[in-house]
C-alpha cells in the first residue's frame, strides 16, 4: 500500500520498448537525434502550437528553474503560491538559476487568488529601484495540494499577469492529470488561457525522468538552450530522453496513464469517503487526496502497512487526538487491490 | 563509419536488461533505492575506499561542476589545462555552479606540466585580497587530446596541488579507458596518487547518461547532496540511474567495454599508421586518435562516408593543402568492419 | 519641513574636518591606513570585544549582504521579518551576494516573535535535501517600523536561533538610535544577547556613507575580506572611510548625534500627539514616527510644505477619508523650528 | 618617495571644498540630488554625447563589473588582455556580477592585437551551444602596463568587436591620463572609436572614490540602475559623490590633474633614463614607468626610502643579479622634490 508519491512506481512497458528500439546504431547527440524531431512535432500538434519551441530535460526542478531563468532577470521577483514546489521543494534552485531572483509568495492557499495576486504585484512596485521588479507569475497545475484550477481561474490569473506585463510559467508536473480532470485541450489550459511557457511533465506520469518544456513564443529558445547546457542539463545521448517522450505521446499514452491515475484516485476517494473516518481537505479531481485525521489513526494506518506522506508534526510523538495531514497519491500503476486493501484497513480501524 | 564521439553509439543489452529488472513495483526515490546501496558498495570496493561518499548524476557537466562547486569558493580559481572540457565545452557551467569562480589556464598543452602548474598557482598569490585565491586543480584523464597521464605524472601534479593546499578533482569522463590504458587500479589512479574527488564516467562508456561522483573524504558529502538538488540533478526516480550503474559495475562490465573501445582504437590506429597518409599527433593508448591531414584529404574522407570531428578551420573552404586536425573516437560498440572500411577508404585516397 | 529620511540631511562639521585632516600625504590603501587601526581599536572598545574583526563598507546594503553571504550557504534560507530592509528595499542584494539563498519571512510584524520564528525554522527542516537549510536569523534594530526590541526580546530571539544552530545578524542601520532608546551598552545589545555579527551604521546618523561590520568571532574575517573585494566594496582610498568612522567614534559623537535625533523625534511626537489629529501606530522611542491619517490630511500637510513618506495608496487619488500611513523621520540635524512648524501646520488643519 | 600607486595621495582642496559646499540642508538621495543633474550634463558635454546615460559608483571594480554585467549574459565570455585589471585584480568581481560569465584572455600583451582578438572571438564560436558565446570586448586605457592605445588602435579593435556584433567596454581608471597623452577629445577616444560604455575614472586622478559610468546608448540605463542597487552601490547620500565629480569637471580640473600627473612622470622618466641604471620596458606617455633592474638595485632603492611595486619574485631573497620589474606611478600631487630625490638616489647607487 504505497501511496507516498507518483514518482515511486514503475514505467509502462511501452517506455522500455521505446528505449530498446532507440538503442540502434549511431546517432547525433545533444538533441539532434531524429526522435527529437518527432517529439517536437508531436508536442506542437498536441498543443496546437506550430511555432512552439520544445525542449526536454530530465527533472522537473531543472525544467522549472531553466524556464524561470529565461523569463526573469536576477533583479526581478516571481509570484507564486506559498506552497509552490519552487518555493518549498527545490532547495533554492529557482534562485540559483535566475541568478538570485526572489520568490514573492501571494498570501492565501495553493490556489492563487487573482485579487491577492494583483495586490501583491502592485506592492512590488515596478520602476522603483529599491525593490525587485515584477518578473513572472508561476502557476502549478495540478497544485501541490491536489487542486485543479478551472480554465476561468487560469484565464483570470493570466489576465492579471498580462495587465502588469509579466509572463506566465506553468509548472505542469501533473499536467496530464489536470487535463483529464478538466476534460479540456492542452491549448485551452495553456496559451489560450494566457500561459507563456508550460512544463509538460512526464516523470510523475510514467516516464523515468523526462519533462518537455514548451515555449509558445520561440523568441527565447536559444537562450533556453544555452542555459540548459550551462546547467548541465543537455544530454549527450539525448535519444534516450526523446524515445521516452515519443512513446509517451504516441497513441495518447500520456492521457491513458493519467486517466488510470485519476481513476485509481477516484476509487480510493470513494472508499475513504465511505469510511467516514477522516476529513478530506482538497477537491479531489486529479490524483491526490489530502486528509486530516488524528495522530492515532495515522499510526494505525502505518502499522497496517500504508505508506504515505504525513505533515503537521511527528507521527510518533504527541497527543493521540492531534490532527495531522495525510497525502495519498495514486499513479497509473497502482493495483486496485492496494486501493481496496487501504480502504479495508481504514474501515477496520 | 561514425567516429564522431563515444556518446553516439548504443548501450549494451545488459543496461537495458537492468532497467527492465529495476522496473518493478514501488520504491523510494531520490537515491534511497536499494540499487543505489549496491552501487555505493561496489564503487567503494572498486576504489578500495570503504569510506567514500558516492553519488550519481546524469551528465558529465553536472558531475564536474557540482564537484568543483563543493571544493572551491566563489572567490577562488580552478587550475586546468587550456583545452579542458570545463573550459571549452561546458558553456560556463563551472562558473555558474561555483558562483563565479575563475578558471586559470595553465600554459601548455592538454597534459599539465607540474612546473607550469606550480608557477601558475604562485602567480595567483594566496592571501592577496585583490586576486582570486587558489581553489582546486582539475585534471582530465583521459585528456581531451586523447592522452593519458602516467601514474607518476598524476602523482607529481597532485603533489604540487597538495604543496599549495588545494584539492584535486579528476574529470574521468573516460576513466575506464584510462584504466585499461595504464593497467592500474582505480585506487592507484585516484586517491593513491592524490586525487580528492573523482568523476567515474559511464556515459561515454556504454550508459545512457550516468556518472558516479566519488568523494574519497566524505566530509563534503552533505554539501554535495544539497548542491545536486539545488542544481536540479537529483532524480526522483533514481532507481533508473542506479540500475544502469549497477549493471556497469557487475562482472566488470565497465572494464570490458573500455577494453573493447581501446582495442577498436588500436586496430584503427594500426590501419591509419600503415596508410602513411596522415600524421598522428597524440599518444594513442586509449580510444581517441588525433591526426593532421590536408584539407582535401578530409574532404575525400567525408565524401567517402567517414563522420568525425575536424578542427582548425573550414573543411569546405580554403587551400587544398591547408592542414586541419581530425579526431577519430571509437566506443565499445564500433563494428570492426567500420574500422576496416575507414582504413580501406584512407588507403584508396 | 523635510522628514522623509535620516539619509537626507548634512553631516556634522567634525566629519568634514576629519576628511580634511586625513587628506595629507601618501598612505597605504585598501584598509591598511593608520586611521583604520584607530577605528578597529575603538570599535573593539565600544563593543567590549577585543577579538572582534572590524570592517568598513560605504552602504548599508553592502554591509548586510556581505555579512549574510559570509554566514550562509547558497542552499540556505535566512529568517527575517516581512518588512525587513533586506526583503523589501535591497533589490535582491542578499540573494545576489549569497549566491541565491532564500529569505523566509517569519509571519507577523516588524518585530519577530520568538515562537513564530521557532515554528518557521522547524518548517524549513534541517537535513531535508528538498528544501533550503536554516541558515541565519537577521534582525533589524531599530526595526523598519521604528520599533526597538528590548534586550529580553533580543535574547529570546537569539536563543531560538542558537537552539537551531544558526547565527544571528543584526542590521543596525539605526544602531545608535536603538542604543539611546534602550540606554544599554553596545555589548548588551549584540554579543551579550547572542548576536554574531552586527552592522554598526553610520550613514543614517551623520556620516556620508560608512558602516562598520563587526564580527564578534573573527573566524570568518578573511572570507569577508575576499567577498568585500569581490563585491567591489573595498576602497583603494580607504582613509576617507576610516576618517569618517574615526570622527564618529571620538568623544562619543555617534551617541550625541543619536541623542539629538531621538530628542528631535520626541519633541515632534509630543506635538503630534497633542494635536489629536492622527493615530500613532508604532512605539516611538527612537527617531521614526508612523501614523495613520485620512488622505485629505496628508494632502493638506503636503500642500503646507511637509515632506515625508506615505504608504498604503496614492496620496493624490482616492476617497478623502481613506487611511494612509505616514512616516516622519528626524535626524540629528533637524532644526527645532522645522519640528515646531510641522506641529503648527498640523494643528491648523 | 612614494611611487606605489596613484590611489595613495591626497585629493585637491577643490574636492574638499565641494563636499563642504554640498553639505547644506536636506536633499533627495539615491542620485536625485541637484548636483547629479549638473554632473550628468557636464559629462554629456565633455563627451559630446547629449543622449548618454551617466551614473556614479564609488570604486572602479564596481563600475567595471556592473557595466560588464549589463552588457553580457551569464553564458557569454568577455575578451580582455591577460593582464587586465578585471582578470588579475578584482577577485572574480566580473564573474560575480555577470552571474558567471567567463573571461577569455587574448594571447599577447597588455595591448590587445586586433588579429589575435579576431582569432580569439572566432575560437569561441557563436552559435555553438557547448561553449560560451562571444559577449563583449573589454579594453583598458591607459593599460595596466602604462601603455596608451592610439586612436587607430582603438578603432581597429572596436571594428573587430563590431564585426562580431559584440559591444565594447572601456576601463578608464586612468582615462584622463590617456586623454592628456593622446591630446584627443573624450569623444574621439570613446564612441567615435567604437566604444559603447566608458568608465571615466576619478579615483586615481584626485577624487576620494568616484567613477562615472557613461553609456553612449541609454538603452540599458534602467538595467544598470537596478544592478547598481542590487550590488549595494547606490548611495543614499549620493550628493557626496556628485559633489566630488562636479568639482572634478568644473574648469577642467580633471585635465589639469592628469596633466600634472603625466608631467611628473615625464620628469621622473627623464631622470631615470639619464641615470642609465635600469631598463624602461613600457612606452611612458601617461603616468606609469615600468622598468627592469637587478634585485640588488631594487634592494638599494628600498633601503634608500623609495616605495614602489616590484614583481617577478621576492625582493629580499634570490640572486643579486636576478631581474625584477619595478613600477613607478606619479599622481597629480607628487612633489617635484620627491621625484628629484628618487633620481638622485638612483644615480648614487
């Protein structure tokens, strides 16, 4: 019963097959392989963006940080939510790659509120030399709390950014899960809503470690290439990244995998809700469930073999009725019996 | 006839098999996978260094830059050869990762001369606040010109570094080729000679993109981990790096691959020498041949289907007898018929 | 009626005299001048810290940023108040100098609460590779809102930092005003309370642009010197900085100046309070008064010739009864007639 | 007999007077003072550049580094001479401010040769992602070896830069000495020759610590302002920088001071040449004399009270006839009796 993360499971056989297939003969490196040409074209098709510049990196942190470094100056600030991955989980990678730009946390929750954003941008007064300049808006879809912005919400946030003339970055580590949740097109969730650069994540949805970066305006493409190289993120044997992403895009594998992950989560949610043992705290429409429960319940789940992240304090020490927050994540590969076993365990407690 | 690089060929089947084998069930990410424990132990055995801290990254540039950033301060300078990869081919990655440390090029060739090194360190006077401080010595083995330092040479260079109290980094992108060339142990070529941190390259010798970083003194291990994360080089699905490196180390696969690469090169060298058509300019004991030849010979080789790097000017334009330098690289997978075809072509011209 | 800042007025004659006196003959540069030796000794005496390392820079931003860069690693985070000068008014200088360390804003006001600090440090879990590591605590005394931490408050905050093994930086742009307010010794307000490095500001208290940096533990002194040089903050003609600071320290000039500034502010406060026209929002014990007042009152004060900073919205546009915040600052040189004129104006409105 | 540097002497009385005169009442800070408006206009007049953006900083290192950071990207390289101040004497400040750009040393001497420069730029192939991109050319006038580029030489170097589409920075720490040496106008030595940004040094020619940065194209002006603030180089009490530079520009004080420095050096040169005791190794047309002499002569000069920089080895230890290089620098304030005393001493030995 391993619900700790969507980066803990295996990759589908198609990805292994694609690696084996790509493993033939000699080819040019550094992104000049033929498979990358296929990837580039397919990504453009998927996003209905025939001019888009498309690149691959192997980690989400590098994808996000390289994009932000391309979008902002070192004397700028990036607006994001207080629980953004770039703020909490990247060990200052955005500050490193941007040369010291600042993150400004928009007060509120994981879902940025447009009015709060607007006030926040105004507070970093553009044109005032003493403070950082407004640089970019960074959104996460699915958010770090498992919520999904509606298209209207995305449009409203991008409109605020545009009104202040700053570009929008979309951290799409769970891009596919959001698409499945919203039932919209990638174009609708990105450039049609006002997003300038999207990270189209593969790693959390079935690849070994590949993210596609999509610049809808290719003006910054060459700068991105240089920054990727300078960051040590340009692969000499690039075909092994290309092959994975190509497999991901063929026959909409990326969508199938996310459908499975979201469906697994819905099944889990049904069981958890029916148990009436815990309080669900997020809108579960993608592949993560956040719930509050007393410490002793978490302890019992752990003892029963459930593995998942818990925050808010020590699981082992503290009052039995202290409330801690659990996070359950399902990926595409989660066996139904694991889901059912967890629900059974919960009901037994 | 593809002799352009040792990063252009396929990986051995054992690596694909290892990926498939690792692709089972759930596992902890970020280096906490069981395979990494195997890797760590095997690397320590191979290097006879039971205390060593061992890490994986996916590119040579990241491995080198992260190590250098761990070894030096931003106000320091790194001593290297004028043709070092870190100087010419990493788009300022060392400067980026170190926060702006300087590279000081020791006058001379790809093989640093100990006396020149000593003068160079003295010229960057330690304790003088106006100039950068001596920070580290960076050696490349096999060098970028295909030469191999002898153990005596390595010891002499490390002794100079030690005399000035700076640590030694070994860029071992072709570590295995050097070991095969010298017929020595990894310990002899590293810590026994005075090397403090070695990059044990896998990418140019049969892996998809994995390098092991070996700190013989683990004092800086935690700092390295934080810098790796901050650089976006910590893989969530780390098992796919571990699996490759584990396969590489099992049954001395790494040595077998390098033996084949070096043997391929020796076969090519024999043919090229016998042709008497070009001038070999390096000591060919590993897997690279550098040779001088007139422009029209290079043109004819290209027309004949040979692919390899040429430097010193335009191949297409200029006097027919202008001398340009060619580089022929063989990896483990180079078919003998390709080698023989190249030699035949050369002899026909 | 210029109350905009304590960096807007003239310097006392003693400073000009000191410059003229120092302007004789040849002397060594870069801090090797004899006057710097006097400064170093006097600072040590003033702080009862015979081992302290003492340096001068010309701006507060450089002093703060260089200190922080010396104290923390680029993968660390610095804890400070949400309105700290290093967060709002230094255009990312701390991020720049530290190589990309992050500022973590302790929720609350300008005066950091020890419990909030403790929770905040815990939330940046030391030893977790994904997030920044706790790096340092930065306190501002006098705070940016004109408040003064008591010695007990300082001790409690430093104790929290020490419990988490992070050092404490004191931004003392208005150090002297705080000393006068508290009636304590510099030692009591710094190392005896747990401060590791203090910036002893001169610029806002009568110098042209000189701040002293005091490391109570000289272990990092040489690193600071290199960082200062690398930042372009080491003056060749250092004697002109030394001369100012020497004059500042002679005959307790620094205390006299701050006493005058604080006394001017107290006189202004008396008048403003008696007027009953505005609401004072900070504890006025140093040299800044923050007050809330409706927009039309601010407009009338401006028309009447009062110059001071106003925040919270446009002075010119908006409802007449909208509340905006004003800041009145007095330096040592503020003429009493200006103070009285402002109070008269306020009473007339 | 102090010939160690032109940053060791006093400032002229006019500078002290200007400080005293500026020390009246309240004024806006951060460059918004009225004196800065005068400075801006006078600099534009002096350079015949009515559109130029003009800024002040307090040190040459900050001026050079901030300009370079404004001109190049972190993945670029700056071409300079092997003895450039930015390479040898700024403790990696250019690398720091540019975010890790590399310096590429054009082989040769202090005076860059246009052909060598051209080859060097070509070797850093623009458009090749693996290496740094050509970013800027940095020239020093007067060079660090006391030589002065002719206008033809400057034009030829700038033409090479323009042909490769990179901008030109002029490090003019001794700008005035060069103007006096060449007898040309500031416009001829800068934008008319192809220089894009000039540092017009004041510190080595009679100010306490003020350099003017002159962007002939103001496109990057705002970026420079933000970088200056971020570097901690924006002075709150800016009037004290403005006042010095204003005095420097009034009545051509800057030219008079440089004429005196150069004349002092010419007088010293005459005496040294006539002595026939040492070998002059540079073209002495500005204010520095470099000469070779045996160790025992240097020792005797030192014993006789002469203070100057010596390079090439230890003065105290080594063979008596070992050749070391001495550097004699005269500033505007050098008393003629000191010059004559040095010559007498030399003749006596």
